[in-house]
């Protein structure tokens, strides 16, 4: 079985900023003020303004060659994608077998009644947005620091990682757990681990092959051997 773990780097070529690195979002913004449940409780408006801006950036972005190559690999080889990204670009490129570990920026969740639904409006009508059913406060249905990952997604990700024969790791700094653990689980279970990232990561020493290139170009190099 063929499995890919993706991170923000795969969407970089689509113009969606990554989190870490020189140009990363966490250089300009403080995650403790924008991506924690405490920050949202304190100041939902500021958190929502930041998410509204990211939704605008993502709405304008198009899936790139790397997203499309993974969609091809699903059609040809049944590839599964496990992603830390919330941008939905894998699905827009045609991937269906996508496990979202950190939620989806286009989905919202009501803090009062628990309703959960997609809301793709850009721009949002009101900030913070309110639940159409009960008037409660809506939050982005993404995983923030200090929150557990969705149980089903995580269980499926562990299972796929343990069963993978080839495990691609594309565009992730491999620093955020539990996602960063998945390539190690795959490796321990006998998978060949291939990393595609212009930079070294903590995973590099464990990878069977490290391709120091951007996602699209790096995938071009290995796709012939995978199909
Ligand atoms: P990071 O921003 O931590 O890492 C992005 C990685 O992409 C880096 O290792 C870059 O070297 C690499 N990269 C940059 N350009 C690339 C390109 N063109 N092709 C391939 N790789 C490229 O993003 P993640 O690892 O996804 O979580 O971050 C993990 C989590 O931390 C995110 O899901 C988010 C963040 O805080 C939450 O918000 C909970
Ligand atoms: Zn509600």
C-alpha cells in the first residue's frame, strides 16, 4: 500500500504560506494568540479575523502539480493521503482518500449546540460568525494547539501507516505530534520512507530516501518508480 503524509509545504507552490521557516506564519503571528482554545475564548474576533484572512488566501489558491500527482497516484495505485493541512487542496485536486488530521478550514462547529457544517463563504458575513440553528458562537473546525486530534482520523492514520509499503512524507517539518510519529511507525513496520522537502527535518535520518526538492519536482522524480 502507498501512503503519503503531507504538510504545509505541499501547498506552498499554490501560494499558501507555511507555518515554520523564514516566510512562515509563526514568524509573523503568535500561535498562542491565534491557534489555541484559550485564545479563542479570550478573543474570538481576532482569531476569526486571522482565519477569515487565511480562508481568503486559500480560496484564491489552486491545487498544484504535487496535489494532482497524488490524485493520479490514488487513481492508479490506490494511494491514501494523510494530511496536516486544513486547506482542502488535495480534495480539489481530485483526491478522495484523504485523512484530515487537523480538521478543515472550510468547516465550522457551534460551541453551543455542537452543529458541524461546511461554510465556504468568503468573506464571512459577520465576524465572529454565529450558528444559524441556535445563535451560538461558531469556531473553525480545526485542531488547535493543546487539543486532541479527531479520534477516527488518527486511528485510521495509525492503521494506514502500519500497513504502508511505501510511505511518502511531503512538505512537513515533522515537528508536530502525533503526525510526526507516523513515518516512524511506517518505518518500524517495514515501509520504505521517502521524504520530499527542500530542507532537512528531524525525520531525515530515518528516511530511506530524502529528496531535497520542492514537492512537485520531487514527486516527478519518484512517481515513475511508484506507478
Ligand atoms: P511547517 O510550516 O512546519 O513545515 C513546512 C515544511 O515544508 C518545511 O519543512 C519546509 O521546508 C517545507 N517546504 C517549504 N516549501 C516547500 C515546497 N515547495 N515543497 C515541499 N516542501 C516545502 O508545516 P507542517 O509540517 O504542515 O498545526 O506543520 C504542522 C502543523 O504545525 C500544522 O498543521 C499546523 C502547524 O502549527 C496546527 O495549526 C495545529
Ligand atoms: Zn448552534
